[in-house]
């Protein structure tokens, strides 16, 4: 499998002159790197659409439009651009001779580079149709078509992956009790990630329910982490919630992975009134604590099993208005970014005390975060944040703009941000930076999120990409990031 992927990259980079008839191959590449670009849509004058696969290929075959000059609009290209022609059109006129190829170069405008769709069907669909020896299986072992909200942790020599609601081929209602997979510890995301999904023992083509609960509603896991349990053995812990709707959780608690059963089991059910004293969002181990991020780090507990499973041991970062100081305490919920904004507007907090007042260094406008994650970065020797903006009416998308920031401490303050990815009129929610993928000492970091039509207002979903995970690579030495550095 790895050899096939390596051949895929080599063949794609060379933009082979011949491919498998009757197809005509279009290779869309980054003009700076020569790498194929995923998620570029090209369409003819009569709206025949093709969209690049992970290697940047489109396999085009349309009776009546072969072996002649055909205009292809570039109608979807988030983060990339191409010059307009004399009439203002963006695209390319190509001779669609079967068995041949053409290369279309584009300039990247995002700071981060889109490298792959990691989940779903047809990751290298067009490459396979063109006869290029480069595809992962176009439908994995569990038949996953779409995956929501990823989390992953190193566990017992491998990487353990978790997703939320999952689409399958045979019916619109797929798995709503969490999906998981293992991969090797060493990964090269540019070559694709071959997930070994956990499947039902009786039905090897069916996704295994990772927290089987005999009650209605979707079951989600967040705050995934590993720690030594009461037996001093490595264990996986997460917060679970069972939902009748997005905003209506009818049950929640703590779940532990059972290695013998191969799925999570309920460890402890929590009171519904408990809104913060448990693992949340994305977990981060820093020193003797686990911190929990929904963008910023607002809660924490000691990195000990007894503390992780005891709600009373959790602390929240709260601003003391009387003493004009931030402190970790156990009695009250955290001061949220929204709380901070209100305090600043009312004059209850000096501006220099703000921890979450993140501003775009280019415009000095406030950046309100909806989610994200924080990781330590060896290369920068700083804590780095990848955060999703809660957009307004003047922003390119309501939940698709991703920002980078740095701080000297994991809990802030966070003050300067630079946008690294834009998804105009589309959603890219729950982004997470996978620290275990950092390359070249942390110079390159990798993050992914859910690319979805939901909440966007856009009526058209690109085939195979919607409701799946898109991964980006960010070079922290990029000069365009220098104004966000915490010196």
C-alpha cells in the first residue's frame, strides 16, 4: 500500500503524458510546489462538473466533448486562484484528447496548504480511473462515506482515531454511536492515511458502535485522552453525551475504552447540571495537568486518574473582578471569551488583563473563536493555537475561517492572530491540530476539520468532499506568520 502511494506521488508530480483511454486527464497543481491540489472543481460551459481527487487529478470523459477544445471554468477553488482571461473568465481551454493529459497551475492564497481529504469514498478516484497506480481503496473496510469531528491520540504504539456521526453507502442513516480506527504511529499525511476501521465482529462490512447504548439518540465522544488508570496501565478516557438533537443532551458522563470488548463502556454517568467539570473539546497534556480546549483552554485537572474521573477535582480559569486577577479555582465555571468581552465593555476588566481578545494583525479587528485546539510547538518554543472563527455577515463564511496564534503559556493571553485558511460560503468546523504529526521538529504542523454544507447557506455540496475531513499543512517559518509570533 505504501509503495502504491509513493508511486502515486511520483507519477502525479511528473504529470504523465499518457493515461488510460477513453479518459482525458486534467492535473491541477500548486505552481509553487508542483503538488496536486484536492478540491478544485472544473466545469464545462454546459455545467458538466469534475472535481480533483487527493492527487489533483480529474478524469474527464463526456461523449460529444472529446478530442476537441473545451473550456473549463474553475468554479470552486478555496485557497487557490488563477488569473482571469481578457473577458474576465477564470479557467482553462484544453484539448480533450483521450489518453492524454493537461496541467493547470494555480497560485495558493491560503497560508496553509491543503494536502488531502482523509475520510470518505473515492480519495484517489480519478487517479484510479486514469490508470495511475496511486489509490487507497476507494471505499475502506467499513464503508465510510462521511465522517464528522475527528479526534486522535497515540495509544499503545498506534494512533487511535474517533469520529462522530458517520455516513454509509446503504442508507442515509449511518452510525450515530461513534466510529473509530487504528493506524500505525508513523504517518505521512501527504501519502494518505489508510484507516483500519473497527467493525462489527458479526458483520465485518459494518461499522462497530464505539459506545453502544440501548437508548435513542446520537452518542458523541470528546475530550479524548490517555492516562495511567488505577492499575497503572495505559487507558483511554473520554466524555460522552447522548443527544436527541444538536443542543439537547439527555445523558452524559465518562467512558473508558475496553481493550477486550474493543469499544468504550460507560464508566460514570454525570449529573446533567454539571456543565464543565469533565473532559471537553480537545485534551492537552501540559506539565502535571490536562487542559481542555474549545478554542481556548478554560478548564483543567491534574493528570491523575483519580482527578480525571472526579468532577470535584476540575478547575476553571476565572477572572476575579474584585482583585483584578485571573486564577484557577474549583467553585465556579470559567470566565468565557464572551464574558470577557462584556467585562471589557462595562469597564470591569482593564484591557491589559484580557486573555482572549484575539485580533487580526492585518485589520486590528476582533476575532471571535468558535472552537479549535492548542498544542506545544518545539520549533517555535511556544504554545500554538489553531482556531475557527465565528464569522459575521461581512466574513467569507460563517464557520469556515481558520486562524493561527501563539502564546508563551497554554492558557494565554492570546492577542495576535493571522488567518491561514478560508473556505468561502462553506463550513469547516471543529478543527484540530494533531501534534503527533508535527514534522521537521515542529516546523510543519498538520490540522484537519469537518468540511460541511451545514450552517453555510450554500445550496451545492461538492461530490465526495462534503461532510468529511480536510487536512492542511502549515509551515511555521512562513514569513506571512511573523506578525503573529509571541516574542
